[in-house]
C-alpha cells in the first residue's frame, strides 16, 4: 500500500459536514440489514435534498444526511497542486465519501450504504436487495456505470450479481450507490487515502482484493440521473451521448423498472395551479424544457406517473430559504 496522503487526511478531519438523521414512521427491511445509510448532499442543493426526503419516505428508509459545503479553491490547490488533474468538485465528492467511510471505521458499523443525492431507485429496490443480500459481502455496487457491460460483462451475470472481467474494468464507475462491510470500508478508505483522484477511479483494486465478496448488482438496484451533474459529467436528455450511455452500460434498459424522476426538469418558472395534478404539472415542465412534443412524449414515457404526487412536487419545489427538512432541523439534529 502506498503512503497515506497526510494533507488529504487533514482535509477530511476538518471537513465541514452537517449530520442530520432522518427517521421515517416505519422502518424498512433494509434498515434491519444495513447498520448505517448515508446520503451525501451539497448544502446549496435544496432541490435534491427535498427530492431525497420524498424518495426515502416512500421507500420507508431511515438514513443520515451528510450535508457538505463546496470546498474552497485554496483547499483544492493545497491538496492537488502538481499531483492530480482532479477538479475542485471532484475533490469535494471524494472528501464526502471519505468522510462517510471514516465514520464507518470510527463507529465500527458492521456495514453501510453510501448514496449520492441523484439516485433513482428500482421499483422493487427493497425486494431485490433482500434477495441478493449476504452479510459476508464486502463491497457491492448497487448500480454501476459499466461501459463494457453490453459487450462483455453481461455474460457474467448470475443470480442478479456479476463480477466484471478484468480485461473489461477500465471504464467502470458508480459512486452513487455503494455498499460496504466494515472491512470493505477500511480497504476503500486506505485506497483513496493514498491517491488523490475522483472517488470511483480504479474500482479494480476492490474487485481484485475481494475475489469472492465483491459484486455489481444487475439489474442495477439503483441508477443515477445522468442528465444532471455537479461534476461536469452531464449527459443531456435525449442526446447522442445519453443514448450511447444506455447502449453501453445496459442490455435493453427499461426506464419503467425504476421510479424515474428528473429533478432538473422542475422549474420555479412553471406555475402550479390548483387544478394541476402530477401528470399535468410534469407535462408543463416538459414543455418548458423541450418545446417539442415528440421529445416531451419520449421522456414522459420514461417517468413513473403513480409514484410521486403533486404534493410531493410542492415539497420538492420548496424555494423558500429553508428546505422541508430544515424546517424541522432542530428536531432532526437530536435524533
């Protein structure tokens, strides 16, 4: 193992993080298997924060918000100067994950999941997770950006799990939904603490180390909203690059297997009237985004129309100073 980067460790130690535990009225079966579930969110991204609140409530999942500030240019320069081409936002992403991993080690959690706030869950997320769950797993990608899947790695799928072929792992990413055992978290922390890079670089090091206890879930239990990104990894809706992504990373991807929702379609400029329901409001958002009926219809076919409600939209689109969660901030902080 390479020498641990002391500047990075100090940055994690001094990282500005707000921790808010969110408990729903009933506990998901997943919470009975997984000791800690983190969701990483930027402090200024209220829209995604409210989206996660609505999403997790519907899946009855209890979780811990890790609300982080954007890192400063000075911090970026002090850690990355002459060492890496990693951007400021990518470094912030890395620090957020590293902070969560460190918490797993400090508190000795048996296992944990780290989500990012752009997740889109499979309609049968809970059932699929319980079907494949094994307490002996050390590392799972609950969803992956595997650009060799449709040509090579799909052949490795067995019982909803696969391990990527070692000659087809150089384009494997997916930090949006990672499961770790305590040992897996320790290993990942050590890997990332020795090299400054974007977080999901070189997952091969995890798969090589855990030969029998590291897998990728397929179908993906969790995908991400690739049409919106704070890391400049955006793939515009209905663009060629988006089409290329789904063609390479999946076999006959079916949007309707997931509770698809594009937060970036929402706009405070689109008025919600008292006569609107979820469907009519989404249609107005699609028109505001595309101004093209063919594109509007294609995207609408992707969306689940019986999952979120107009009330959820109102909560997600809370453009007041405080988010739906922060209105109960003092209470949540005590949980």
